[in-house]
C-alpha cells in the first residue's frame, strides 16, 4: 500500500509538472503570437470607447491576465487564475466562460474515446491471440497484415470512409451532434441514452477501427513471447487443462499491453480532432478546431490544456491499473 | 564460405523478400512513391491546366481518375502533390532520427542523472498529444517554409525512438558489450559508433520508416483540416476540398476526387506495412516461423 | 480416480524400446534421439547423463508424451506400467496422466511457475485440472510436502514466483510433481544453477522422497557427480543414443565405453594433481552435425576402427562400442 501511494504521488507530481509546462507554453505562445491578440483586443476595446482601465480589465477577463506590466506578473496572474479553474472568457462568443465550454465538451469526447478504446482493445486482443496462435497459417498472416494496415492508416481516412458511406450514401446514422435536441431532452432515461448512443456510434466506431490494429499487433507479439516461456510448458507437463493454460497465457500476455494503453491515449485524443470534425460531433477536439478557425485564443489554450490534462490523467490511471494487476510491481514496497 | 557483414545483410534482405512475395510488392509500391516524389513534377507544368467546363469529368484515358471542381486532372494532382509532403516528412524523419538516437544512446550509455533527465523529457514528448500541439502551433508559426514544418514535426516525434534506442543500449550493456569494449581499452567514440550504433540500427531503420509515414499523414491531416494555407496542392488539400467543399461525400460524380487521395494513402500504408514486415524479419531472424 | 487408489498400485516401471524422436528442420527430419532401448526398473533412481545436445531432455520429455514441436516420435514406444504406451495416448489422456501419475521437475533456472499467481492458487488450478474433489486435502498434502522439505508451507503457498529463491522454487517444483501422488518422477537438471549447499539439500530431498513415497525416478543431468550421489542405475547419452547403461557403481568404478571413460576422467578431484582431470578433446555434436551412419562418437574416439564409420554399434551387455565388444569377446 505504501508503495502504491508513493507511486501515485510520483505520478501526480510528474503530471502537475507537465501541466505547468503546457500552461507556460500556451501563455507564451499567445503572447508571442504574430500580431499579439491580447494587445489587439485591448486596442480594439479602447477604440470602441472604453477607458484604458476598463479595457485592461476586460482583456484580463478574457485571457486570464492583464496585458500590461511586467511579463512575470501577467504570468503569475494567469497561473493563479488557472488554480481556481478560471480559464478566461471566450474571445469569439463574448461572456462565455472557457471553463464552462471546455468542461461541457469534455464528457462527450471521453465517451467517444473510452468506448472506442474499450471496443478496440477487446477486439484487438482477441484477434491478436488468434493471430499469434495461428501465425504460420494464412489466417494468422492475413490477420496481421490487416491489423498493420488499419494500424497504419491515419484515423481520418477511416472516419471519412465511415462518414461517406453511413451518413451520406446510406443515411443510417445522423450526420452530426451529440443527440437530437428536438426529440429528446437530456436525462437519465432510455430514449435519451439510446439517442446518445445512436449519435456516438459512428465516431466511436471510427476510433475503434483506427486503433484495434495496434492492439492486435501488440497482443500478437506479446502472446508469441509468452508462448516461449517455460511456465507454460511446466503447466502442460503438470497436466493443467487446455483452458487453464490458455488463461495463464492470456493473462501474462495482456499485461504488457497496459503500458501501451498509457501511451495510446495521447494518440487517440489527438485523433479526436479529426473524428469530431468529420462527424460534426461537438467535443473537445471540435472545440479546439473551431477556436483555431475563429482565432479564439483563450478558448484554444483552454481546450488544448484540457486535452493534455485528460491524456495525463488517463496515463496515470492506466499505469495504476498495471500496478494493481502485476504482483511483481504490487508487492514491491 | 565467409560473407562480409554487408553481404550477409543483403542476403538476409533477399531471403526475407523471397519468403513472402507480398514484400516485393511493398518494395515496388515504395519505389513508385519515391519516383512520384522525385520525378512526378517534371511531367507536369508548374500550373496544372484547368478547364471549368470539364469539372468532375467522367473517367477517361485523358483523365483516368476524373477531374476536380476546376477541371484539373486528379491523377496529376495526386502525383504532383507527393513531393512537398514527402520532402518535409523525410526531413522531419531525419531530425527525429538524429535527436532520438543521440538522446537514447547518450542516456543508455551514460545512465545516471543524464539518463533520468533525458527520459523525463522523452516521456513528456511522448505524452503531450502531438496533433493538438501541432494545430495549436499553426496559429503562431508560419509553416509556409518547408524546413520549419519539418523541424517542428521532427522535434515532436523523437520520444519513442529515444526510448527504444535507450532500452536497446541498456540491454547491450547488460550483455556485457560495453564493459568488454572498455576492458579492451577502446575509446568511447569507437564503442558508440562501432559497437552500439550497428546494434541499434535495426530499431532506427524501422522507426524511421514509421516516423516518415506518420509525418506524411500529420501534414495531410493538417491540410485536410484546413488549418494550413491551402495554396499548395497535395493530398490533404484535395481531401479538404472533397469532403468539406465540393460535397464529394454526396455527389457520386465527385467520388473519384475523394477516392484518389484516400487510395494514395492506403497504397502508401500498404507499402510501408509490407516493408516493415520484411524489415522485422531481416533484423530479427528468430521471428521466422515454419 | 482418487489418490488413495493410486498409491496402492504397484510401482510403475518404464520400458523404452526402439525410441526415435526426430525434429523437422529446413535440412529435413533430424533425429535427436535414435533407437533407444532402456528400462527404468520400478523403485529405482536412474541417472541419465550427457552433454547438452545429447538428446537427454528430449528423452525425458518423451516419458510424458510431451516431445515439443517440431519434434515427433517417429518409431518405438515408451511403456509405463499402469498407463501403457504413452506415445499412443491422445491429448486428453495425456493431460490426465501428466502431473497425476508422472511428475516432472524443471531446471531451477527455468521459471516453472506462472508469475502472476501465488503458488497456492496454482496448486488449486492443478487440483481442478485433475478433478480433485477434496481441494482442502490437496492443500494439506502440499503443506505436508513443503514442510517435509523444510519450507514454511503457509508462506510459500502465499508467495509469487519472484518472491522465492532458486532452492525454494525447486522444492516447490518437487511439491507440484508429487502432490497428486505421482509414482514416476522425472527431474530435468534439478540442481543446475543452484549453489553447492542447496544442490546437496535438493539431492537429499530427492533421495528421501524417493524412498518414502516409493517412486520410480529418472534424473537427467550433465553432472556425473549428481548421478554418483543419488542414482542406483545410470545411462550415458551421446549424440541421441545411449552408449552405456548399468549399475551406477559398476559404471563409475569401471567405465567401458570410451565416452563414459572420457566423461569420468574429465571430472576434477578435490585432492590429487590438478591436471589429472582430462577434458574430452573436440566438441559434442549438435542436431545438425550428428553423424547419420556409423558410430556417433567416432570423431572424438581414441579407439576408432574402420567399422565405426559405417555400422552403428549395437548395445551388447550394456555398452554400445565396436572396440569394447571386440576386446571383451576375446
């Protein structure tokens, strides 16, 4: 338990350091941007007839720091705002708090990413075992090639194909949105959940198809390496049933995949920009994309920060899960 | 019969290719793309001829992949769009290779504080979601110059290679390579270039190929989203126009315009997959399974 | 079948006859074990000695019908009393025989335990696989065995493999091999990679449990010292063939086959001149370099004759050597 807590503390420290680096990066990025958008807004407000003080405080609300005075002071103000989860106010749609939009969009992306990863993990692991056990046959080889191909194709290609076929050519699925607001109101009941699932199905499927190939390949090589381990031969020579030996194999082979899981979140969240854009699904990726198009820099840094934070948290969870499953790590304390 | 290292390598390549003919197909596909990138633009004028009366032309000998919304030949667009993207991707791959190999070797060779600092940075580079970072950077940087794009891509993607090279270096160390060489009084430079590098080269080669492909797709993705200026022609610009502007998802006439860049991406991926399959066997003959 | 029933059966002897095991390779099928005929009399400890690559581990695995792919038994039989010819059993029958009637103990350096499960949980898996009704009884039996071997039984059952030392793992391996009351015990290099004291302990344990439980034991090793210590009978393997077999004391006292002689004179003694130990010249053959015709040992043999190049020597009176047979017949 003490080892677990120490590990957790280490993770949290590293996570916080990473978030701090990202925050610092976005702060300076916006300030160093060509045509300094903060300065531009400040001057625009003055031109609209505000006093310099009013303009300065209005700008501060937007970006989380006052555009004048020493840089370090602006920086500290920005940081202290962030600690209170104040991400500033949208430039594009005045008066909307960035934090509200970001936290509102977040669950939808998490829904897509998690269901996509879960499905692809299950399918990929199962097919990976088959590919490894049958690796010298045509079935195994074609599974591996298909897995590599889908793993190699960028996710937007898969999303475009799915969107083209299932929302345009055959209108089996909706062409956008999280749910149909005209027909169902948010709540915890069958129709609403069904509608959410209906809207999320294709984008989640795109995530799943784009990433299952990676799981397949990882599982295949993991199974192949565990198959060479002595303990499986020992289990066979002790007369353990085929089923029991298969369970030994599967559990040992799946374990290293959790470290891959940790790394994959960054990629998958990155892919959300394409997938949400292609399916018109308003999540974090869409928010980030839209804010860039609209030059809404406070929204942009908020969305980017939140994506990064989500990836870091997912990383930590995946690693802790690993710790929990592997006795060699768990019992080291 | 004794063979030199190089001869043995090429023999391994040949054996691996022969074992599965699909791998030869991979080599042909890759050669085709490299040829398109180098020689493609020579076959066409700088400004591709357009004809607004002939948009989305039916497939014919003149326009084997139809035409786009301005009547420009799609095949010509696919071919001429290869060079820019490939150039940037290869340059970025070289940046990744240099930085990743250097960091990985140094960390694995020196260990200690340098190792942990470098690996923290590598983990950071691995964790930060690369694509979101890239599109955020498009707001502040002008990616018009190809080398800037290459530099940024290359610097975002080095973490994985550094980790792989480091762990390989560490395992060589565990097997006594480095100590033995030191014991023989060989200078560090010799150990690194003659003992370590040849042993990590397989990882670097495979990784480089994957990184270059990844960078091609990252650029195509950026153009596809429309966050980079659409003033050049490449697969991403084509996809952007096809999906978001000309309604290729709905109109069957425009379908070839959508399918052509998608097909190019699929073909390239297939080529890479088949070659990586061969590389894995060349570098790791134990994978050969009867 | 219950544990009690088994224990009242007569001790199983093993009769290996004409056994040939070949591996399929790029160069065709190569025999790792050729035409071996050997008996393991019930109630004895037999030591099987040979260098690595001599085929001794393949032979040991064949006693469990577990020749690993791409190898297969191409000729001969392994008849075990109470079981029958094990090379003819189907997979299901093999599964129920392994572990229950034949116990197998791995090299200490090999990880014979699932790293993700405690010893106790794996013991329960063993019980379930063999349809043991009384799992508590099984645990009790395991504890008795572990304590008998000087381990803290409760703690060991609650341990993972990585928490056990080499000697402890080996005892756990013996426990797994015997807990279902198997009467035929096969140990593959049981003391390799252990320190001297642990080695001695393990051998003592092997000797004791063999006597207490009335086993028929085959111990595979490259170490003539181990055989001298525990085995009643011994067989010497070279290049996939048994070149000499018989009572341990007789063979060690008066080795007849030139390979056995070389093997024994290669052992350094604690006392006496250091250079009294004479290593065998040359290297043992690998699967690909075993001569296909004639005597497998002739390339390193000091007694080589013309006939050795063409005719494989028959096993006569416990030794397979043209030269020895010739001189002994005179």
